C-alpha cells in the first residue's frame, strides 16, 4: 500500500548536496515526490512509496550525504498525492 510522508530534516542540510542526494536515493528506491530547501535552513521532502521504501529513505535521511550533519528527522503521514516522479523544487 502506497503511503505519503511529509519529512522535515534539520541540521546542516543546505549547501551540502542534500537535495541532489535525496533525488538520487529516492530514484534508487523507486520513491516519488519532491525535495526542497526551506527558508529556515531545513530541507522538506514529500515522499510516496510503500512502507519498506519509505523506511529506507528515512534511515538514509538521518545521515544524508557526506558533508551533512543531520540533527533531527521528523515525519508525518499525509494523504497520497500520486506524484509521477521525484524532483527537486526550487
């Protein structure tokens, strides 16, 4: 069953290729959705996939790319929007 998570990643997550790395990881896992930077320095992700795919993405988000320093990952379930692909929003 497809689920939709809204995820907020806090820490040093901007300027470290977090969005690009999230895009690559999501595509590898077959997840659809979006990733974007927030004005407050956080990264916001909307991800749709099955429980296993989303669990793997959340585990990856806690570490992120090499130069990220993640302090917190918060997720909340939301209604499925049926994204067609995963993309970076600017």
